[in-house]
């Protein structure tokens, strides 16, 4: 069973609430509200709740209206509705759309009520178990795909890893939920650059002059990536975030608040990371970004400044033999062949697949073709 077994009951009849308290106090962690407005306050301040059970016939806000608002706040919560036969037509549409898990007829005996609650708690646990399984599967798939992309587009996926780290810290600092989404969107925001030949990737990465047709192609990368990811179940929000990353925060008013905030956090992290490739220190970069303050979400630049101050010192590096590279290390310089072909970019986090990739390079090329030494950070952390 899920650890969260909190239940919220809502009824504007004080006698009903008193009866519910007497029946349920010894069985569950239950809270009670006498109106829809009070219930929403409790839900926001004392949640999360596993189950919310409301009477339908309440003044000001009826039970269906309340439970729809509750589901907007937490899509995982299980909702039930006390209703009589006379109100069945009023609630049938909400049930049909899946917003209400179960109708509880009035009157309802204690044993029947307890059984409904147990069914609701089991449903909540099932929802969380399925969600966890899907996220683990998706995370594993994304991890493998990211490693492959790091090998085929090392410059921009090295950058993606650094952007991901900073964006994650910014989101935490700003108390933005859904950091899982931040990590995935940060990584795949650079997917479009794989459409460019490696030599052109390097020119774009180092901000060298490129043909206008390439600039036009790059402008379409967010839409290309968004359309691609939008075809994958449960990545629809990530697809929309990637689509609007290039936009100023003030240009995204028509998007859901969570989506626009996450996109702006990633944009800020990306802009900061791109400027670190020039001759700018953290304070100078902050000054440059401050000139377009309205382009980022409120509080974003202030959060960045605090994170920079807290992490001003670079972690120690060491030089090791290439054969000593192992999972958990992070490259602190580009890894190139003797003909200057890029193998892995600075910032790449080494994992088992990266080690196997380099072993294949050693088997394929002569020892003179590969660098003998590499500089790494052993704790796996760069600037942030």
C-alpha cells in the first residue's frame, strides 16, 4: 500500500461530519471540511491526500465542481462522491470522463463506507505503482538513448549534460516541482543538432560563421524535436517545453504555468552555459544575462546568482591514462582522435556504455590514434 493514506471528507452538514469523525477517527488519517473552499485550502496546505470524498449537494460549490478542482491540483488523487438517485444525471458526465472513481449512494452504512475507502486506497496505490514502473522504464530507456546520442553528437550532448545539471539546481532553488521533466527536456532540447554534420556541429557550437540555410535549419530544431517527442506517450509536456524554450517568458502567457516556468529555467541554464564557452567569468555572464531580465521567469536570475556564489570554486581535476577512465568520472576536456575528430565532449559523464565505447575505439584504431591521457573530475561534478 502507498505510504500516503490521508483522506479528506467534505460535507456542509455538520451532523454528517461529526458522524464521519466517530466512524473513521480510529481507522484512518482523516481530515474534514465543511465547504468546497475549505476543502481546497486543506488540500493545498495539508496534502497530498490519497482519497477525497465529497457530498454532491453543497451550496456555493457542489461536489463535482470541487472534485474537478482537486484533480487539477493532483491528477493522482482518487475521488469519490456521495450522491442520491435524484442527482445521478448531474454527476454521470464527470464519472464518464473518469474524474470520479466511485459514486457512494446515500444513505451508506459504516461497513460499506469503510470498504469504499479501502478500494480507493488500493486504487491510489495502484496508480503510484504503475507511475513508478513507467518512470523507471522511461528513465532507463532515456539513459541508454542519451549515451548513444552523446557518442554521435558529443559536443551538444556534453552541453546538454551541463545544462541539465544547472537547470535541475535552478528548479530546486525556485521550488519548482517536476524536476524529472527538467532533466529529460534539458537533454533532448539539443536533439535537433544531430541533423547537422559533425564538422558543422563544431562550427555552430563555437559560434563560428555558418551559412544562412544552416541558421534557418537551426531555428526549426525546437519544433522538429517537439514533434518527434510528442509521438511518445507521457512525453507530451516535455515536447511542449522544448518547443517554447527559445521564447521569452513574456511570450508564453498562453501556456500552462508549470510548462512555461520549466521552459524558462532550461533557457536560463542554456544561455548561461553557452556564455561559459567565451572569455567570461560567472559575474560577467550574470551581467550579460541581466540585460535581458524580462526574458526569464521572475526570480530566475536571482536564483542563478545565488547558485554561482555558492559554487564559485571549480572542483579539482586530475590527469589519468585513458585506460583508467571509469564510470562516475566527468571529462574536463574534449577527447579527440589524432586527426582532431571529436570522440567525447567536455562535460560528458562517464558510464558503463561510454567505457565500452572507448574500448571499441582502442580495438579499432592504433594506440597512436587515441589520446594517451585525459583530464577528469572524479566526483562527477563540473561548475554547478
